[in-house]
């Protein structure tokens, strides 16, 4: 299957949108909120209309386009763990909504459940966190600010520090993602997904850096196992496949 010129054009537009954002002197939370506001526009509907289906790219070519971003270079200078990693495990936050009762899960046997339907993200049986930057912001919190007052993420938000200590797979771009899927494939029909049960045999968590989110959001990739399923992360995040947290601590309650 050949890659799509429309898809590459969409990725270049995404980089231009990022580069049109706040200048270097802006606060970290403003820059993270800008990145989240750009990425959340790229829904599956948007991608199908603009890039076709599948929106197929070569990983090395996509990563090269993303590396032209002046915005990511500036942000990476002050928040390298968020943009490129490696993950700072002691700087993880989890934000609880009303449906969580405001508290993080307390299970010490956190494992991804085998799902009949495959998924790019291991939502069932896992927990996800976002990294605070050296200036105090996390991209997940910045993303939530875009929806403050909406019914989608109702207040109050309980922000928890959840220091972790585990084996983490670092996904810094499209090439890393393709390598992960090649190593732990689950092929269903015409697409290849990660086999999260298999991933969990070697890793406690998978860190999707911001650079990777920019490369991956809504795109499929050519891999040795077939065409990867597109994923939608919106923000820098780590999906934890088992409980590796040390003494979660409540930092603040927003909107109480």
C-alpha cells in the first residue's frame, strides 16, 4: 500500500499550526494548551475528510516533518521530558473526575484486560498519567482547561501526584510506535494494533511523548506486520499497565 500525499500535507499543516502558537516567552501552560488545542482538532472525522482513509505515512518521513517544528524545539528546551522524554517518573500527575470519586485507583494488580475489540490505547484495566513540566504545568491539565465548564469533564478536578517507578517503553515518534507494534502485534482484519497483554510482559508503562503525538495523531503507518491502526492521544501521556506508584498525594482540587 502506498502512502498518501494528502496525509503528508495534513501533517505539514499541523506543524504550521503549532508554529503559529505562543512565542518563546509565553508561560509553559499557555504553550501546552496551544498544543492541545491544535491536536484535539484532528478527530477521526477530520482526518477522513482531509487525509482520506487510511491516512497512511512512512514513519521516518513523518518524524522528519515534525522535527522541522520551531514550536516543539522551543518547548523541548524547557520541558524535554514532555516533548521527547525520557519520562520523569517522579513528575507524574493523575486527575480524577467525578466518575472516579476524586481518588486514583488503589489496585496493586493493575493489568490490561484482554479486549475482544482491539484498541490502540489500553483503556481497559489501565491508568494514564501526564508529566508536569519544570515550570509546573501538565499537558493533561492544560487540555482540561479547554473544556472548563463543559459537561464533558465536569468539575471538580482532583489533581494527584503519583510518583512511579517502573519499566517504561519510550515512544518518541512514529518510528518508535511502529517498532512497538511490530514487536507486539495484534492483527485484526486489515489493521495491526498493539497487543497490550504482550506489552505488559516486558513493560509497566508506555510513554507517548508530545513529539510522538504530533507524528501519530490520526495517522496509520507502514510496518512489517501491516498497516497500523490510527490512534488519538491529544496529549503527552503514559499508559500504565500495572501499579507502580509510590504514595499518591493530592495536590489540589480545582473548582470545588
